[in-house]
C-alpha cells in the first residue's frame, strides 16, 4: 500500500479570505506502520505542517515543518498517520509533496532478566521470546511471550525476573546462601510457589560445615531441608518442620550438602542466611561469629589451635564460649560451639565511646519490647549521641532522657523514620528507652535504630549562625544557650523565606535552618473591583511591570484611575502607581448651590456626583443658619437633600459694636478730665508757692479806716486801758 500526498490547489479553497487548512489521514493494516518520504518542501513562515502518529497511548508528534527536509524518511510506530497543513496567506501558498507506503511493524526487543537471558524467534507479530535464568537463579514470571499484532505491536507478557534461587557450587570453600528476593506477585504466574535447590561440593577429602546465621520461615508454608549428599535422596540431616535450628551448625560426612527450600510466594518475606566453610580431615573448620571477631593461634586451624572471640560494638556475647580449641586427632572438631553476638534489649554502658542498637539488630525487633540503656561518662563531660539510623514503626517510641533515670528531662522523643541527627546531653548521663507496641495488628518488619555515642567536652550553647544577607536577627538571650530564640527580619523590599523564628533546642541544635531574605519582585494583589472587572497583563502574578486595567458594569462609572501599574523600587518593595478605583452608580450630578455671603465651601466644584457631600462654613462674626452639610441624593436629576445655608451677623457682634462706642466715648472724655486735673494741679501748686510774699506785701501798706460810729456795748477793759500794740499794727480805735 502506497500513495502520494501533495499540497492543495489554492483556487479550490472555499474562501480566499479565510485560513487554508487541510488534514490528510493515512491508515494501513494493523501490524503495519506508515513510512513517509519527503519529496518536496517549500513553506513560508506563515504556514505550518505537522505529521502525527495516532493510536495508544495518544497522538505522537513525528515531525513538523521545521524538522523536515527533502529526502527525509519518517516512520510511525502505529498504523495511523495524520498530516495537517495550515496557511494564513491568501495567495502564493507553499508547496509540499510526500510519498507514503506501509511497512511491517515489530515489537521492541525484550530485555534480558538480570541473572538470565532471552532468545527471540521473531520480533514481528507472531514471534516469540523465551526467557531463561543462569544456574542459581529461577524465572519468576512467564517464560514465553508472544509479539501481538495490533495498532502498536506489543509482547503478550511483561519481561519476567530472575531471582537467586538454588544453584550448583563446585569446589566450595567459604560462602553464604541467602533467601531469594521474591518479586511482586504481578510478575508471578498463577499459583506459582518458590522452590530452590542448592548443591554444595567441596574438594575431594574435604568436608563442609553449615552455620545457621538466620532462619525465619513460615511454619505452615515454608520448609528448609538439608541432606548429606549430592541429591534429593541423600540422608536427611535437618528438616525445619521437625528439628530446631542447631546452634553448632551441621557438619557433612562427605564433601557434599544438598539443600531444598520451598516457600509460598504469598507469605511474609523469607529470612534465611546460611554460611558454609570447607575443611580437610586434619583441621577444624574456620569458625565464624556474626557481628563479632576472633583471634587464633593458627589461621589454618590445625589440632591444638585456640580461638578467642569478641563482639562488635553494641553487641553482647551470648551462648557458646568466648574461647574454644580444636581437639580430637581422629576427628578434629571444636570443643565448644561458637558464641552468638546479639544486640540486647537494654544495658548499662560506661565507656567513653560505644554503640546502642535496637534489639536483634540488624534483624527487625519484635513486638512488646521495653528496653532501657543507661550511659555514663566522666563527671565533667557531656554525652553526644549520633543517631545514624532511625527506622521504627509509627506505633513504637524512642525516648532520650537527659539524666540517669526515666524521670529526667526528655531531650527528644521520636517515631517512624528520620534522617541522621545528633543529640548532646546537658550532663554526664543519658538514658535511652525504646518501646514497641505489643498490640500492633499491622506489625511489619522494620530496620530499627543504630546510635553511636561518645564523650565530649561541655558546650552549652548552640552553634553561631552566619548573618542573613539583606536582613538581621535578634536574640532573646545574650548568649545562644538552650531555649534561646532568634527572630529574623528582612530589609524593606525583601521577603523572608523559611521560618522567621528558630529555637536553640535541648540537644544544642537549632529547630530550623536560618531563613533567607529574597527580593520582592511583585506588588500585592490590588483586589477585585466591585460592580466591575479587571484585566491583568501579563496574567501570571503581579510582577514589576504588570498593568491592571479596570472597567465598570453598565450603570456604573469609574471613580479613580482606569489603570495602575506595578513599579519596582531600590529601597523598598514594589508598589502600585495609584490606588485601585471604585465603580459607583452613574447618576446626573448636582449643580453647585452657590457660596453663601460672608461664608465659603469645602471642595468647591461646579457639580457633585450622587452620594457626595458639601460642607459650608461662615467667616468669623457670622452665624450659619441652615444645614452645615448637605448631600447629593441620587436621581434623574440628582438633588440636594436640603437648601444651602446662609450666614447672619451674630448677636455677640452687635453687643461688641455698642461696647466699642462706649469705649470710644470714655477714651475721649477721660483724657480731657485728666488734662483739666493736671492744669488745676499746676495752678494750685503755683498759687501756694506765691501766697506768702503777696500776703506780706498787702500788710505793709496803711489803710485808712473811717471812724466807727456804731455804738458798742463792748466793755473790754483792755480797750479802756489803752493797750499798746506792736509798731507794725497801726490800728486806731475811737
């Protein structure tokens, strides 16, 4: 199937004024794809052309005008292709030409499983892929998949997985057998169970020792069998359904051991760890202690060799003996079994450096645990706890106390998982308590915790933090002691990112990282306008340069600016160029009612919008008669709710005029009176001063008197005696 697709004749378009759009669809038989070769391509910038592959999971862009050149071949992954052409030009359209044909599609080459391989008969529809695993691995999933014919050919089954399960180990010396990793059930065939077989063969004349490091099998569905030979019919040495796990392990009679493990794939994860060592008839096998070490007088372990064991930090030696010897020339063996190093539930630690592990570490701890560890260091020192691993269930609790018992101050209490962190005590003693929920119905395996501790010098302050750029911090205490609070602030124009308040915790660590001050690059939201609308350009956010335009609904008018813009500032945060406007009802304005005589208005305008108020005032000495404030009541036309007031001379002003007249009269009369009094005073003064000379002058002259003719009965002897008067008296009495 093949054909040609060419650009259309522009004269065939329905309207010369509308864009020219053409869509071509090509469909071939399922299982085939579409191969397109570009024969001719000459388009302008106003023209676009795209080629899409249709089908699951959705349209896929195969090429466009910028990716195509003459001679190029384009192939689809499905049996459907769509070509879309669009031109905005009215004349002189571009030209293109494609040749297409069908080609046979194929499935993608399947991936080989890790620890295995794949053989493919054909990658086209109908072909098959056969999966297999290397020795020691087992296929989990479907071993055969078929390439299906469809719109997009695909394999009938997903690739399987290879799990480490079984194998043949020749010339075995030292090694381990671990439980296989069971994949998700989605890759398992229906009803498939795990069945693994291992054959261990040592050199001729050597025997094998099998040590059970860890065995945790489901009692009903899982089973482990060990046989002393090289097949499933060899003598039985161990059956997990019948025997307890041997502490000293199993020693083969010959050079071979055969192991069988069967398990239900739907059961809980298997926990199986076996260690094997080969040894000859003149030596003891190499000892081994998990989570511990040993020293030996001879590392080839002949007769008479002595081995001394020790446990790794955090583990305590249990069972067995700390020292054992290789004995018995006829059948060399150890006189004691290897000890077991186990992470215990609680203990008392007094070393300067040590380790605290969750119970049964590195295996998962069990339910219902209540463990307490007490750590003591030198009296004047502190204890630093380095919690390297913390992965417990959310119903279980790890608590750290700053003291020698459970009544001490709690430094921290932790649930679930947490990344590595450190805790420092306030004294020389620390108590650690771990409790696991005994009634957890959803109990699942969990890793536990690993804590290293060491003795450190006392330091009762949190570390000093670097200054924050474009900001500052203030402390609640002079020094950064426990409980100190740092409060961060940013300079104007910067916004704080992170917590603005951090606290020095009991473990001398900060509650949060210091924040940062970031330049504010946008204005706050100016808000919507009631009874109107706004448009923002650009639409995302309110960054510097954003312009917001406002419009009002019909019947309303804009009060304020029609647009505002966001401006940046060097020393502050960006701000809007103006306040946001309001949309108010649109009414005819009220005309200015006029200014009263001897008065004035506030905000004098020719007209006032509905809802506005006008306030009147009078000059000093005048009294306002009427309403001080009048309102423009909306209407058609709008009207003032009261007539304008007027200004009248106040009564206090008239009284002041009368008093002023009286004061003027007094001001004229009083000076006149004062002048008269002054003149009179001067006259009296001079009169008194000139009286004496005038008086004496008048007395020095003789006056003539007429004789007294009036008779008098005045009979005074003095007169009769003729009293002599002084010479200056010249008075004559007749």
